[in-house]
DNA sequence: AGCCTTTGACCAGCG
DNA sequence: TCGCTGGTCAAAGGC
């Protein structure tokens, strides 16, 4: 399970900057998080502390939304460049995912990045509404998509010389036209070559996060495991999306000071963002912003790590497109038609919060849901309201007991399929 | 009563 | 085969 599975078809990824050799850069922890990494990287090029720069971001209400795509490193250093057919066939996700690195443009300092239009301003956290921030992020995603279409040939045959300066009108979160501009001695490059995450990224998609809590990305998560990272003092936590049919998992790593340094997603949400009680307009906006964050940061990936697509695209496309992306990129062994009405008809307490997805969210009564092959769950989870274990076991499905609790003198377990 | 976290054990892949 | 490691399980307890 922890082992490296064969990485079959080319698969786009969004990855964190792979980690450098530990001793080379830190000599303390064998696995510094990307935040630490970026911090150290910035420290060399800018007088200010990255933590200081970031501090303004972290405590801004816009931080969540802005920390998404702006913290991406779009890794296109994979074996296979996108084929033109893929780009034409509407597999935009693949196209973008194959796009070059999202990184700090040359000549732009970290503080410049933070102050740039593509980032929120730490000194005026309320200078931009969440919706504006969302719109900007979305626009950047679309720009990246457009760019990818235009430069697909460049990706196949990267230019030998990269532009030295960003164009004035380019978004601050510019697409680096050639990740090869990084010299072999560059930390990022060396990290990509040596880091253990490189191999693991075939399975998980890592994104640096600046969240105070691992569950604050808009989805509901249930922690199902925690491990001590070898050689480091900090734990790695494992979460599953607690939504009924959702197979998405995420892995959260902490820095030594307890901050989340890395959240790695696996799988794709096949449901809308859980609704958060709207207490005020601001709360609503914040919710939308975090929704956008989750949509933009989750990376679609089959359980076998065969294909993925950045859901970032979803924030910039309508639901129909998203669905098409999901279907096109699922790369999964089978699909089932999941009819919400049927689920409800079983007398189940199926969470239906994805039906009321918001005033501007389309309602889907029926969806095609790709079901990835999985060790534990191969079909949508359904809750049956019964106290009979025999009933549970005779319903034709395989059940895994995941909890038991005494209820009013008797016990009946909770089951998860 | 439902859902979550904790935590030691277990499993599987890999060298 | 064995040990290491990452990922997951599952009982127990907490909120």
C-alpha cells in the first residue's frame, strides 16, 4: 500500500516543490515542508522573512482563497507532454495540468508577489472582496488554460531560453514558460530530482496550504489515522472526506511548530461543498471563498494514480464542464449511475446537502459518478437504517464495521461499506 | 445519538 | 525472507 505502484499512463499533477535533500538545506528534519522550503528559498533572495510576509496572508480572510492557486507549483516535468489531440478533445484539465510551473516570476520578490494583483495585499486584507479574489483566481486559472492551449507546442519543445522579465500586464501568478530555466543547481530542481515526494506524488497530490486547521477547506473530513514521520518530530495525519459517496482522502503534514505545511489530496469530490450555515453576508462570502479554495485545490486522481485533473479548473468552468472533465479524466475502471432519489428512497439518511448547493449552483438529480477502484470502498456508501446486522450483511454488499457504540442498553454497530 | 479523534496494531510494497 | 515504511484499520473514548 505504501509501496510504489506502477505508474501507468501519463498523469498530470499539481505538486509542491519537491523536497531537497534534507542535509543540504536543513540538516534537521529529513522532510521539510514546502512552506519551510519556500521560506528558505525566499530568504536567500529577499531581505524579509517569508514567515513575516506570509503572516499577513495567513490571518487575512482572503488568505484561504488566495493561498490556493498562488501556492501551486504546476509540475509539467512529467514524462509525457500533452498530445495535441488531448488538448483539442476538451480535456482541458490535462492541458492545464501539463502546463508549466506556477511560480514566482523572475524579478518578482516574495513581497512583490504578495502585493501583486494576483495575490491579496497583506496590508489591506479587506481591500478586495472574497468574490473579487475568487474571480481573480478563476481568471488566472482560465488564463492558464488558455495559455496552455496556445503553448502546447512549447511544452512539447520547450524553448531554450526563457523570458527574463514578466510582461507588465501578465498576472503575477504568471505561468513560467519554461521550468527548465531553473538551473540544475537550483534548489527546486534538485529537489525534484531527489525528493522522496517525487515518487509519492504519483499517488498523492501535494499542495502547500496555509490553513490553521486541516479541516478548514470547506469539506468535512474524518481523521482516520496518524503517523509519525520518520526522522521528524511532527505527525502526518490522514483524513477521509466524510461525505457519503466521497472517496477523497487527504494527508496533512505539520511543521515542527505545529503549523500545517502540506496537504495532499487523493481522489475527487463527487459532491458539492457541504453547506455551511450562513450567518451573515460575510460568512456567506467566506464560505464561497473556501468553497472555491477546495475546488481549486483538490486534485482529481484515480485511486490507482492513473489520471488526474486539477479541480482548479472547476472553479473556472460551469458544472457541465466539470462533469465532462471528471468523466474524461477519471481513468477509472468503472462508472455507476448514482441516483440521489434512489438513495433517499431507501429510507436512508443520505446526506443530501449536495442537492441544495446554493443559489447559483445547479442541481443535479442524477450524476455519473466515477467509482475508482479501491481497496476498501468500491461503490458508493449507503447507510441503511436498520439495527439488524443480518440485514446489513445480507444486502448483497460487503460491509466493514467501523465503530460500535452502546445505545440505551443495547449495542448496534455502525457500518461502512 | 452522531460524529469525530486517538492510537496501537495490522497490512502490503519495496529493497 | 526480513525489516522498514507508508497507509489504513478499528476499538475506545470524547465532544
